[in-house]
């Protein structure tokens, strides 16, 4: 029997079927350009330069370029503007975040005997936010497809006795979605374990969706590098990753003003909310080398392994419904589902770098990185066959170009940079290429340095309300503005 009142069941449950898709894998496979203000100002082009804390994330040999012990910390202010377009209706949403996104130290040990040529060892410890998840998206408009299609897409093929004869926490994910749709009067059972939408007659629904995410993906690097005759440098990073992601989505659909809908009967409106929390840790390593071919010309080559994550998800779903017959009620069991721990392997990355140094006056640097996002994998593979096949089909190899320059006048440094990153999707209409421009200043007080940078990045992407059933998407024009301040101390 359908429940007309809220089912007040609070608890925890564990089920074996999970609901990850390609966007979940991409979230942890992509890194944003964070780090020190000097690094950001020069577009992150530091693979052949070194001598900066964030250069370790590109090429771990960069710590051996340092000449003295140093410590640094970076504060950033991030503004994100999302302009949405959903079936011709537009909306702007802004999000502001203040973050301590980098802190680290480098210790240099020199051998002045010159007996072997290995004249320097560098040990470093650096923490950075590889990605900041704080973001807010809102879109609204009128659509001919209903969210009822989401519930029917999961329900078809499931016996009604499975939906009505089991506790919510004992159901698989697809069965839980069928349960919500049935208990909320959104879908009706038919012959042969099929289901139909209870939304009839109407063909133009008002919809709105709110997506608010918070959290971070942190990376703690333990670094060691050596220098041979101050011409060749080799380095290694052992990286520990920490992630904490929270996302609240609230989808609203209204039928009362839809053409062809009988306002005196059936569904009038619903709100379907999902609260997802993902947390866990991971490990990766990096190898790199830098060579000074001449006094001015440098080359670099680096490899970053896949990151092997161990993750856990918690999901709370809420369905609020209004019908002409029952009024307002909840059709959800109010149970937080805690899924079993699962694994995620992100793709590896290769980086080649060139730099030309004009003595003490300035420099120009170029990096190019390659990453094959189609190699992203959830594990165990038997439980994520659909998600892994989806990522292999949708994702592609992505190239990233970073260019930076610096010019010094006495104690001042003037910097600029550009970053271009190809879309990780085969179809770049799903997510466009990224373009970012940056500039910055630095001033040296002697043992203390202060750097400031400004970065503007833009990328467009398609945001779907759901991964199946109702996959109509809004176009999101995203603009990021970042101001960073780094203070460096020579120890």
C-alpha cells in the first residue's frame, strides 16, 4: 500500500550496487591549476625550471634547483560565475571561496667536496589543494520531458513485489529509485514488470535544479631530488591524496501550469533532493628529470603515475510530492545509504618541458602534458562494468599546453602566462577546451619574498539533471577568477 505520510525511518544501510557514473570518475581524474602565486602567474609552466614549490607537482626534480632552505604558504580567493541556459531561459550564479591552498618547506644539503659530482640533495614536503570543489549552479526552464522518465528508466524490469515487499535499505540502487517513484505516485505498474508515467496529458513542465558542491582534493608530496654538477637533476615524489566531496542537488518540477494537465487531479509538483558525500584517500608517485643543456637552455621530462583511490560514498535521497488528492507528503524512507568502499584508478600523465633563461633578467618556459582519461577505472570491475564502459566510450586523451614568462627589474618580478587544456571528452560539446590567462608580480625583501597573481579561466559544459531517463542538459558558461598571495621565507 502506498504511504501517504512521511516514513520516519532513520538509519544506516549498506548495499552492493552503486550509482557511480563517468562524471564521478572525472571529478578525481582532473586537477585544477593551483599552487603558489608565481606558479599560477606563469601558467604553471615550470617543468624545466624548478625552484618553486608548485613546480614539484609538475616535475619532482625541481626541488634540486633551490639554492637555500625555504618555506612558503599561499592564500587564494576564488570567484566562480556560472551562466546557465536551459531551453532558452538564462540565470547567473556566483560562488566565492577563500582558501589556504599551499604550504611547504624545502631543505637543501650541499656537498662542497666535488669528489663525485653529486653536489646537492634536496628534501621537500609540500601540501596543495589539487582541486577545490566549491561551486554553485542553478538553472530553470520549461521542458517537454518529465522527471517521471528517470524513475521509469530504473523501474522497468523490476517486479512490483520487489518494490513493495522489501525494506528500502535491502534494495539495490535501481530498485530504490523505483521504490521512490512508485511511492510518490510518479509511476504506475503495467504488464510484464513495466511501468508508465503518471504524468499524462501535460507536455511542457516547469523545472529548476540547484547543485551546490563543497570540498577539496588535497595532495601531500614527500619529495627527494639530487643534483649532478648543477647540470642534471633527478627527483621523486611520493604523494598522499585526501578527498572530501559534498554535493546537494534539488530538482523541482511543477505540473499545474503545464498545457493539457488537469489541475484538479493527480500530481501537481515534486521536489527530488540528493545529498552525496564522498571521502577517502589515495596514493601516487612521480619521477622527473631536468637537464641544463647550455647555460640558458633547459629541458625537463616527468611522469606521474595513476592515483589509486580508496573511496566511500554516503547518499541521502528525499522526495517531496504534492497531489490534488493527498496534498503535500514525503514518499522517501529518510535513510542514509552508506556504500561499501570501492577503488578508483585515475590516468597517468606525461610532461615534457623547455625553458630559456636570460641570465638574471628573465625567462620563457613551455610545458606540454598528456593524459588519457579513457583509462579511468572503478574497481572491482565486476560491479562497475557500466560505468567503466561509459568512461572508455566518452573520454579521450587530453593535451595541456602551459606557457609562462618572467622579467626582473631590480627587486621586482613581472610575470604572465597562458594555459590551454583540451576537453577530456571525445565530444567537446559536452565539455569545451579550457583557456586561462594569468599575470602577477613579485617583490623580494631579501630573506622574504611576496608574490601576487591573478588568473582568469573559462570553460563551457553541459549539465544534465540526471544520468538517465531525464538527460536533457543546461549549457553552463563557467568563468573562474583567482587571486593568490604567496609569502616565501628563506631559512
